[in-house]
C-alpha cells in the first residue's frame, strides 16, 4: 500500500534545503521518486530523480535549486508506470511563465478529463493526474492565475492535497472531502505546508492548523489568503492514515497518531482477549498497537521479530526456494524468546494475507507453541480509489473470505480483527466524519465506472516508455 | 556549422537495424543526439540518447525497437539547448494513437506559431520546431490524419525535410523551397527515405528520386501516394550542401558531390592561380576541392596537414597556453614536407576566420615559406535561417571585412575566394535555382523579425532544464 | 563503531546465493562494501562492490559466481581508506592456483609484518590486513597448502576470524583469544560458517558449535578436519558483541543476545533506579535493554523516539544550522507522549557523548520534564585494537571525564552506567573469560607501540588512490 | 594490429597537462586505455581509465595529477585481457617509496621471469609485462635505485621502450635491439621523452635525438645522465613503424615517415605498374603511398573511398546480413567516380586478407571495371613477438598462400606487393639494420617456446576478472 508526501515553503532564504529536510521526514509516504521545484521570483528550478531522498539529492543539485520558495514531493507508485516522467513535481513552461504542481491523492474523473483535454488537442507527457491539473490551468480563459486554478480544481473529483508554485505564488489546496492530510505551519516567520506534522518537527516549524477540506490557500509576497474551492464540503480524512500511513510522531486533526494506535491496541485487547505468554508486534508499524494490547491485557511485551534495516526492493532467491525468503529477509524471529511460548502477534492490517501466513510460519519454526494474530483494524473488503495503492478487490483477503477462512489460510491458532466501532472509538470519531470506504464500501465520492485501475491501465498501456 | 539527418523505412522485417545503419551514414550531419522510433502496427517504440549513433544504440535497445516501420534522426545543435528533451524523433501519445516526427530544417515562423498554440493552452516540453508540428496535428479539426498533417504543414514557413510515423503510415515531406535535401529509395522491395544518398549506399538501397519541393509522400500498406502541400513551389536547395554538408559520396539532384567539389577547386585554380610548390587540403572536408585545384594548376597535391581521428568536444588546455592548441590537436602539419615550400592551402569556407589563422600559423611554424589560402566558396556575408547553425552576422568574417582585411587578419600571403559565378558554374545552376542567401542576403522566404536567434533565445531562456 | 561479517559454505549447488543470503543477515556488521568469491573446483570467481549487499549484488553477477563453494564478506571501515581495493574477500592468483581470504578482526603486528614482507620485495596493493595473510602464504616454503596457512597464521598477533577459499578447500580459523565470534553450522548436508547465528536462521542452517579460539577447520571433499593453530589459547570473546554488535536474534557461546540484553536492563534498573513516568529506548539497538529496565522498574515502556528507516550516510544541512540536524534526521521524538513526563532513556553505550546530548535536547524540546539517561554498559575508557573501530582514547568521553562531568556535558537530569560486575552477571561470565579491555585497559594481547592508528596511517598515507 | 605509446616530462609546472597533450598525439598507437602518473617530489598521483584520452581525462582528474614530473601511456590490446588492471602506467608503493612504469613492447621471457618471481612468493595483480619489471626492482638487493633498475632491465629479453617515475627521477630506457621507437626532446628548458616526434610537435617541444638501443637515461634534479644497459647492441627498429604504425608527420631515425611512405608508393609503381584510370588509397593509412604511386605512374590520384569518422568498436548487424557491413560502415565508395573505371587501390599491408576482399567487392559494386591491388609492403609471413599484435602465423594470409592464391581469394584483377628490396630502398636501410622478421622469420632475439600467445594465455586464463 502506498501514498505520497508533499511539502512547500514560501519566503525562506534556504527554501530548497528546508524542503529537502521536509521530504526526509515524509519519506515513509513514498520511496519511488523525489523531486523539488524552487523559484527565485523569476525562474523555476527543477530537480527530480528515482529513489529515496537521500539518493536523489546532493549538495550540488540542491545548490542549483535557487530561490526562497520551493515545493517538494515524494512518490509511491505501483510498478507498472514507475518512471522519471511520472516523478513529481511536474513543471511546465507556458507563454506567461512557468508553473509546477505536486500532489497527493487520486482524481477519480481523471480518465474522462484527460479524454476531453486530448479531444481538444492537448498532448500529455505523463500518466500522472497532476498533468491534468496543469492542462486545465493552461487552457483556462481566466486571466487571473488564482481564478484559473480555482476553475481547474472545481473540475476535479476525488482526492487531492496539492501544492502549486509559480514565479511568485505558493498555492496549496485540499479536496472538499479532505481525503488526504495537509497542514499549515510556520518557521522563522514564513509559512510552510506539509502532508504531516512530523515534517514540521524535522524542520523546526510550528504547527498552525490543518488546511480545511475544500480550502485553497494562496501564499505570496502580499501575505496569506484563504478561499473555498467548493461551498459544500465534508470531513472524510482517510482513517488509514491513523492505522498505518502517517508516522506515529505526527498529529492528525490535532490528535496524536501514536496514542490513537495504542488505543486501537487496548480496545483490541478488550474486544479479543487471549490467554498467552507474550505479545509481539510486527515491527515497526504495529509497535504502538502491540504495546497497547500488552498494557491492556497485562501480557508481557517482547520484540519477537527483528526487522532488518537493509532490505532492498528485490531479492535474488535461491532456486530451491528457501521457504518464505522474502519475509525472512525482512524479519527474523528470536528463537530463544519464542521457544514453547503462546504468542500474540499484533499487526496493523491484513491485505492479501500472505505476509501474515509467512510470519506465523516463521514463529512456529522458531518454536512458538501457539500463535494468535490480532489485527488493529477491521477487515479490508473494498479497494481504495482516493490515492492509496490497494490491490483490486478480489485480491483482498477479506473481500470474499470470512475471518475463519482467513484464520485457517494463514495458519493462526486464532485471528481477531478490531471492530469498526472499536476503531471509531479509538480515533474518537463517528460515522460520516472519516472515509472508511475500505471497510464498508460506502464511497464518499462516487467512483465512475472507468475510474478503476482497468481504465487507467488503458491509458497507461498506450504510453510505453523504455 | 551544423545540420540534421533523417531516415525512414516502411515494411522491412529489420526496420530499426536498417535505420540504425542509415543513421551511421548520416552521422556527419549531426553528432549531438540520435534517436529511432519504430512501429509494429499498433505500438510505437522509442529510444534516443545524447551523442553519436555508435554510443547511443546497442543490441539490447535496438532489439526493443520492434516492428517493420521506423524513422530515425541525428541532430546537430548549438550548445545552449543541448539536452535529451530536444533529441528527435519526438513522439507523443494522443487519444487516437501515437505519432512521431523527425525533421531537418528551421521553421522561421516557429516563434509566432508557438505563441499562438500556447495562447490556446498548449503545453510544450521541448524547444524543438518538431513539437510545433505535433501540436498543430493534435489540434487539427481534420478527422483524417493525412489531411491534418497537410493542414499543419501549410502553416509552416521556412525549411523542413521531415519524416512522420504513426501506427500505420510513414509520411515524408519537404518544404516548398526544398531547402534541405531529401530523397526516396528502395531496398528489398520496400521504400526508404533519407537526407542523403550515401545512406542508401550504406543499407544497399537503390536511389529512385528526390522528394520534390512542396511534396508530401504517404507510404502505407496501400502503397505510396504523392501529393503537393503547396501549389507554388521553387528550387532552393541550400548550395552549402554541395560545398560542405553532404558527404562527397552522396549525389544531390542527381549530381555527384565529389565531382562538383573537384570542379569548384578547378575553377578556383583558374580564377585565382598562384605560383607555388604544393597544394594541400584542410582535411577531410576540402580534399576534393584541393585535388581539383592541384589538377588544374599542375602543382603537386600533398597531405600537408594530418587530421587526428581522436578529437573530443573539449580539450583541457595548459594554463600557459600553447598557441592554437585546439587547431593543433585537430591537425598536425608535416614538418619535412613543408620546409621551405610555397604552399597553397585549400579550404571549403571561412566562417569566423580564427581556424584559418591558426592553420596558417601552424604551417609557417613548420617551415612553410609562403602560405596562400584558396577558399572553394564565396565569402559568407549573411546568416542562415533555414536550418544551418551559422553564427550571427556580426561574427561572420566577411560580413564587415573586405577580403584584404581578412587576408591580413589570418596572416596569409594571399587569400582568394571562389566567385559566386564560379560556384554556380561548378554546381551547374543559375540564379534562383538554389538558395545562396548566405552569400547574397537574398532570402527566398522572408525572415520575420522575431525569427532570429534572439527571439528563439527568449523562448529558450524560459526553459531551463538541469 | 564497526566490525565486519564473514560467511562460507562448501558443497552446495547454490553456494553463492546462499552466501548472498548469509551476508544479508550479517549486514549490520558492515555496510561499506560487500563481496563474494566462489569456486567450481578449478576457477575462483570474484565480485565485490562498495555499499550494502542489496546494492552490490544482482541476479546477473550472482549467476556468474559459479561453483559449489563460496565465501563472503561485509566490511565496516573508517572513512579514510574506504575504497574498492580494500573490499574483501581479497583474491590473488599464484603459480599453483588461486586463493581468497575474508577476515574480521585486527592484526596488531600488521605493521611490522608488512615492513618485513616489503623488505623482502613484496608488493602490496591494499592497506588491508588480509593481504598480509596472502603474502605470508605465498612466500611459505611449505609445500602443503594447509601447512602454509598454519605457518602464516602463527605469525599473526591480535584478532582474526577468517575464511579462506582455494580451488578445493574452505578453511576457517579463529585467533587463540577468540576475540571475534565465528560459528559452524550445517544445511542440506553441507557445512557453513558465519560470524553470527542469525545468518544460519536466514539460510535455514542448523547451528553446530562455535569455532574454538585458536582452532583451524579445513573443509574439503575429504570431509572436515580440525586442528589447533596454537597450543595455548584463552577465552576472550569481545563483550561488546553482547552489548551492541551482534543481532539480538543471534546466540553467542550458546547464549541468547536478546535475553542477555534484557538482563543488562534489569540489572541496570536494580543498580540505578529512578522515579519516572516512562522508559524509552534509543531505537533499535537499546530496545531489549530498555524493555528489561521497564519490566524490572515497573515504569511503563514507550516508543518515545521514532527511528527513520531512510537515513543516508551524509545529509546536506542548512547553513543556518538547524540544531542537531543529524540526530533529528535519524530520530524523531513523539511530542504528545513526552509532554510533561519524567523520562528514562536507555542507551547501550556512550562513545563521545555527542549523540546522547542531542537526543536529550530533542526530548526536552518535545516537552519532557526530566530526562534520565541509563546506559546498559560501563563507561568506555580505552580504545579497541582488535577490530572494532572505536575513536582514539582522547575522544572517548569516559577516558578523561567523570560520570558527573559527562552527565553535565550531555545535559541529563541524571546519568548512570551499568557496573562492570552487573555486566558480567548479565552475560554470566567472570574476569578473564571475555575481553573487557575497553572498560579496563587490560589488553589480552599486548599492543605494539606502532600498532595504533598512527602507524597504520603512516602506511596508508603512502597509498593514495584516487 | 597494435602497439602502445609512452610519454614523459621532468620539471615542468604543468607536467600532467603536457603529458595529456602528448598522449593525444600518440593516440593512434593505442585506444584501449590511457593513464598518467605524476609526482610532486614526495607523492605519486595516478589516474587511468579505459578508452581514448579524450574520454579518460577531464579538468578535474588532470588537476589532481599534481607535480612537475609525469609519465603517460596509451595502450593497445587484444580483446582477451582488456581491463583496467592492465592499463598503464602501473604504480606500486614499496617500503621506501612509490614507483611507476609505462612501457611499449613485449618481453619474450616474460613467462619464465614471472614463474620465477611467483616461485619466490611474488603476487601479481595484472598480466602486464610492466608488473614484472616492478617486481624485479622491488626484489633487487641493490640499495641504489638506478642500479636496481639496471639489474632488472638486464634480465629482460625482447622489446621495451619504457619510462619509469619515482618521487624524484624520470628514467627512460630502450632495449638493446631498439625494436620500438623512443626519442628525447626539450621544451621550456626541460626534457621530454616520447614514442614519436609527433608528440613533440603537439606540445611544442624540440626533437634532440633518439634514445639509443640499449641506452638508459636518468633525468633528475641533478640533470641528465646516460648509461648503457648492455654492451652489445644492434639496430633493429621495427620497419613496420615506417609502413603503418607511426604517424606520417613523425620522423624515425631522423627520416620523415611521410616521405618514406611516398617512396614506397613510387617504388611500388616502378616495380608493379598497371594500365589504369585512377589510383585510390585505402584511407587514411595508405594516403601517402597511394600519392607516391600516382605521382610515379602518372595515373590520377582520387579519393575513391570515403572513411567515416564515427566508427565504433562494435556494430549491430542486421540478421539478413548486409554484405560486408563492417567494411561498409568504415568506408564508402564514391559511385560516380568509380563507374566504368580501371582502379588501382593502394593499401599499406595485408594481414588476413578479409578487409581487402570486402573493399574490392565494394569497389566493383559501385561500378569499378577493374580493381588492381598494390600493397606498399612485402607479404607478412611471420608473427611479431616484439610488441605488435599480429595474429598467429596460420591466420596470416601470406604465411601459407602464394600471391596468386591471395589475389584470387580477395578477388582482385591483379595483386602486387612491394619487394623487400624495394622497401629497404624506400627506408634507406640494409639487411640487419631494421627488424624485418615479419617478412622473413629472422628474429633478432630468439623466441622461447613458451613465449608465444599460447603460454601467455595460460597465464591469463588463470586470471579471470569480472
């Protein structure tokens, strides 16, 4: 599963270095590519590359990203269209100047917008939603750039948190449902925006507030101005940000992700207790939930799985396949600790179920007597169309299998999920205040038939870069 | 000075390898970048890179260029905008399919066309004229692709010899003045097009005829069809193709470049004889003219300058500058041969005069008693706007200096140019049948004020890729 | 601080892939370079590169490492001589065949051995101790290779755990003090050797026993044979392997590193209790000790510092330096959790004290009321000369400062170290059974005057590769 | 066929840049690798790389080659052992300082010397003869470095022209037969040495004299000193330097290569006249000989073959092989010129005969009526063991076939070689004054049985780097 991270700053003498630091903090939201566009008031400078922030940027290319304004992006992507052309920010040069956009989220009417633009003669160079926004702006009849952006954004349906930069403005906007997080901060007297507050901690900025659903904020030398893209808005922040995506040291809607995850673990322990000797997390994403489970249940917390810091994207497996090599290279179970124990493993979610199965195998091989899997979120039954890279519905374990069937498939002595009510309680929310479509299928914004992966793939299959 | 080379083939089982061979033969027309687009009838495959054909292509990338149709391009460029984005062919993906274009020449109304397209919302990704053609096609209201291309080409003013490829058509066209060469051939029963006939010799194709000024030829599975872009056409093939650009083993308009160059040398000897001991060429471009001069004058031909085969784009010079290091690394004079001799050096042209000056210095240093420079073309007094990269007018030695002044500047004992009439006679042409604007300033197609380098640079300066 | 990791396998059809997997598990012992040498019985194949295992090896180069025998190495190094020439294994070609060596440890008489060999005409190509071993073997008068190696090893003083491979033998040896770990295992009926048992878990091998101090084991098609290098041996396994180097899922001398570290934490809590609200580790190396401290003290365990998985070797810092940028990019403190809390931070060791200082600053900035640092090892007062890259003595915080002075320097409310007795108790050992020289200065093998960094640097300074 | 080039300079403030320029002029002697070692009096700096000088060196790496003394090397090599380890100069660090060697030639007792050194424990890292010299020096008992080198050189049999550099001496030496050229010059008051005088022209140095066969010259801050390696010396400069290797603008033994080649062509015309319409060279190596032939015979000289400047090492050929693609990509015949003509092609030598065959095919295909091949050297019947990369004897066309058979094989209307006496006359020499072993089999230095390629390959096959 994946997402993206964005960052922006306006008016700082070291704008691109601050943006680079911000991207470092947002790296968990996407490792496929990283990019920065900066502006010195008359020219937009651009650098992007495949891979992690630490590999893409160096002193030399950062130094060339001149100017006091900058936006940055880290991208997560499915493998199919992983290439530098799709890396963001995307920057173009129009008659009256340059502009760049970086965005997080998924536009559900992207396919029909693109068809319409292409019918009008537009030539696309990427398969990214962001380029659609640029074409809409470029073709706008509005003479005022801010008006042109508003008009463009009003045509978009779906999820977007975005930052836009031209020669003298930094504009940030969030879709009317507020699917993806986006927040505003201040450092050294200037404004910064970021996907998550952990980026503010990194650069030493102070959190001011979240950008509101449907809000567009224009930052320029004239100061800051807020306006609404749409009149009708709602609160539909993706609840998975609490469960998995955001870093535990971030705050969402003013709430600590760390504490929320511990609460999920505590409620899970209340809802689904089990008689066991130790509680272990699947590190690092389930650390908090496992700690909550351990505290509530009174069962000792242990680090039964050691996570490697050196895993690559691909491994070369022996032909006589070592069982579960991919899991083995990521985690190693602590033999002496597990021997003869009844173990509760806490994981944050189950997507396909294959990793869970491998982990349970590994624990048993290392001597565990019983393995009970506790999941700190409800069963995922539906795909996400708002920017998270979930597999198609039929690949989701819980879309067609009961909990008992999954329990049996993964080989656990018992499997229990956190209830949806339990999750709501942990987050402190109620129905209609967060997007929970992946657990219920109730999509806040309707999904056009052609918006699925299939339609997108149609577009993509025409664009073969090698 | 520079130019570009194009190649195309339709219906051959090894289309991309044949195109690669053709580009090898056209390499002298441009060494900055090389590219091929091929088609298997449903998908367009694409590969391009910076540098010479031998460095860009290898077995692996050629193998991926599938299909029986292909077009290729080698590019010459000024340094400013030397980047992979401007490498050709340029390929884009539209709603109803992909298309690619490679072209040689310069569109003089490029700036105004681009302004117009950008006003209509078009987003450009390169500074190449070719992209303008693609946008014109993309925005055409014509439902038929051939009509759309005709309409697009009719908007272009200036010089173009181009090849276009989509899923099932190879289209080649030449501007109504026929500035740049373009010829049609046949091999293994299928059609090929190329900038010069030497590419046909390379691939084993037979020359059929030149593409006519203003002609567009459509090659498809239905065969070959010729149509005229414009009713009014003229013959204005660039006469410099005879003097310098084309390879001596090519034929232009059915005439041997080799023999034409020897004639230039012979007429030059008639017009400007001198009492001397040896005639030497500036190798290799002046070999033929020097041989002609030697034969006509009866003065022995010698290889007084040895050309290095290993010169790079840039040299590192010692700080205590060795005099004329750049010329020295390109040519070495044969000391024993020159010692005490009266030498006639034949060169094909003088642009700025600096190289001539260095060569004359070198010959004297190696012992030459007298050095007489004979140039096998008239003084270049005007810049070219039709695709040849000449310097701005004021940098041209002959634009503001008399022959005597240049003679003195370069330090020759005597300097003589071939007369314009002598050149016409050697080529077998008369006024109005070739473009000779660089010698006379009579431009066959008017040059818009903003068409100069300056306007282009305005566009380019907005597009800074790093 | 750093170390190296070695691996070897004899007789497996996928020897190089298994070795690659083993190196993956040993990656924490060295990330500077990685290499494998394999043998098919007549030729030795070789590949090595700078960086982590995942970046150095791919399917293509692994496939070329043919044969059923292989040895591998991951290297840690100081920056000065970080280059591919020093990467291991080192392989050479002698008159009677090829041979390769990979080793972990530091030869204290390396300088004098090298001087002696060079006086005899030997030409060195690296600054690595391993090359000394190869020259000793190459110059041996022993006709038998096993004898030659024994003779060579007997000249070495200091620490070494090594694997040697020639066309038909895998030899592994450990110095008479047994400074660095080395163990023997079996998988699929063949023998494997590795620095740590976690590599056996990775490849699915079974642990047999440790290689004994002073033992040399020859594995060939004739089976396995053990012999002693020296008669007099001792037990001086580096106690820092328990504290920091080895992975928690490894066993040393049959004892679980994980459990030993928890015991260190428990004893530390007994020895140095403190009234506080939460216990947090410096992740991940102090996780076990912190958990032990929390359990023993009854103070809740929390993840107060989040460790980034994406840190690079170097960061670009803003010029107006953000305070403690390097620590900040590695760890982020969880603001809401720490706010107003009295915090116990557990760390495994203090070297210079600068990192501790930065972490404490960070915790305070995020709201901690009190910060008490507990260190699960005694003060490091002396440099290591047996293979661990500790700084020179004067850079060690505890070599010249009292605990009170360090406490004040790092800004902790209190600082307490585990006592040496406490450490011994946790490890279950007594004086003379492990090397504890870094805490006491009692070096089991005398350090020649010229063995320090200074002498080595003298050698290195002559060998400047660029 | 191939060779190597060496250059050295002592006492110039821009020693490495001058060396780089010198290597540029010697590039024709080897394009496989290039390297420079410089010295500032205390440290030896080193850079080398694969490929041509222009690709290996840049401002950055040249700037790091500090100091006022430098030696350089360009290498030609057979494909088998083409790797960076064999690139020269080779530099090593011994106990008492660093030293580097670059050499041109082939040591015929290399194999036995290497065996002997390896038996004594020496570890080799390359397959280059130069490393043998370094090991001999390193193991010398002579306390004086000059003595040590003399002793080492006295053990070598075969061909060598070498330059040696240590912290404060530049030493140059030539084998007692003087197989390969080597000359001494002066520029800006300091001494330079080079394989050919064309390098002196390039850097602006003045030719002083040739280094004598068996002479060793020591250049240091104490001035220049000459000594003899052997008492008994002879004159056996490789006559092929006149025919092919040296650049025409160089002088050998004070004689112009250019004029010597023209004489070969003139004598060839006298010896083997033919009734024809034009004389054409195989460019560029046969230009001078062809011009001589044309002048003597009175048949007009023409450029019937155009040589491409852009040929790479490997070409991708179409599967339905275009006939003679490799020759075609290197040369193109000028169709109009050849049509219906009786053509004399002059080539400098025939090795295997395959290229001649392809060129003759090409000329006929382009319309030539008759093709007469004239070769400006005698038939090559024996392999060279003194540094020129000729094929094994059986691959040499003339080793087993008569002139008539070769004529028939290559498809010429007539084939004639220059007689050995004609060659001697052109060079102005007599029997015993030059090495002509490739034409006669009379080797001036006996070739040990194991000195052939086969023995060398035995060594090489053990050293597989990948």
